[in-house]
């Protein structure tokens, strides 16, 4: 008889490759991963060392490491300045206004397009609502200025044609937030609706058919099938939008600013630009920007925690 201890049966068994062979075989994948990793380290993580400028009296000649350490002095100066709370309140009001106006409209648009039975009309509507997203900020602000011009603007032409008086929209501080928010909604609603349309395409057709058999109306199908199915997408995007609540856009606000609407249009991003770049106060502007980032981080953590506990949906 054959001794199995001396001659083990190896039929159907595969020997595991050694670690060195597995590494050599995976070299192309490591190279592929290394490229974005190097980019992330060099251009995302390494610049974070510059955050310490907020705690130093930065001098260009001495550099970051040779500049004296001042601790929280710049933060104290910002919070004690008479304009700090005006800037923070302007940023919060404008951000919340924009979030409340811009977040639900793409959802409604996506549901309406999903319910539309005419493919030609649906494609035409998608194209019309999607095109403004590609308009640059400079062109968009130029359009706003032209349309709201007190003498030749389209809005004032319509007002005067109905017997009203021309309004200086850009020269009245009370109109700034409305112009900023609703032109932004017009520009981004088509692009934002794409995510919800993609989520709606995954709804099983059997659910609609069963709802029709049960006699459910179109409104009941939307509220009981469409909205619950895309609820995780809605919550995820809401968390991400809330996390940038103080990071209101810089370019559009700065281009729309003038000496009249500054009391309602001065936000953290424009304030940091004016103090840091135009007045060369890098440490102070970095401190204000760091405060902005910390508040955004706290907001996204709070909303994410609440969403995870209530809806079992989170991004972290």
C-alpha cells in the first residue's frame, strides 16, 4: 500500500502564489493607484500645512516656519470687529435662502419629466433647462445687469409697458438676494435634476403597474413610489449641500457687488478675498477661512448624524 503521508494527494489543489509574485503581478494596478494618490498628497494634503498661517503673524520674507506664533489672536480680532456678525449673518441668510429655493425645484422637475409621456417634449424640456448650466458666471452676471438695467432692461421694459415705474434692481440692496438666488436656481436646476432622473429610472415598473391595478392616482404614485425610492439620494445630496452652507459662491457675488448692496452682499468668501489678497493680510484672512471650514465640517457632521439616526442614510 502507498503511504499517503509520504506521497500526499494533490489532485484538485492549487498552490498559493508567493507574496513577491502577487506584488509583481499587481504592479500595473499599484502604478494606476499611485498617480491619483500622489496628486492627492501634493495638492490636497500638503497645502493643509498652510493652515497654521492662521495662528502666526505671517511674513512673506520669513515664510511660514519663521513667522512668529500668535495663537488665536486673528480669530479674536475677527469676532470683535463690528462687521464680523454682519458678514456671518449675510452668509447664513444667503446660503439658507439659496438652499431652500434650489434644493426642492430639481426634485420636482425630475418627477415631472419622469411622468411626461411625450419623449420629444421631455427631451426638449431637458435641453432647455440644462443649457443655462454651461453659461459662465461672468456672462450670467452680464445678462443680469443687462436685463435689470433701469432704462433699457427687459424687466423694466415689461414693467413700464404695464404702467409701472422702472426699478433700479442692481442699485437697490433689497433685490440683491432675490436676484442672486433665483438666477442661480434657473442656471442649475436642469443639471441638478439629472441625478434624480437617474435614480427614478431604477424604480421597478412592476410597482407602477401594481399601483395602477389598485387604482392609485398619479399623485399617489409619486408620493408612495417615486419619492420614497429616491429618498436616499435626496438625503445624501441634502447632507452634502448643508455641509457647504457657509461656502457660498465667490465669483457671482463679487461681480454683482457694488457700493449700495455691500451691506447685504458682503459674505465670508468676498471678505477673505478683500482682506487677504487686496490688503495682503494673509494670516487674518486664513483665520476667517479656517473658521468657515470648521463651521461647514460641524454642520455636515450634525446633519449626517441626524440623518443616520432617523433615516438610516449617511455619507460618512
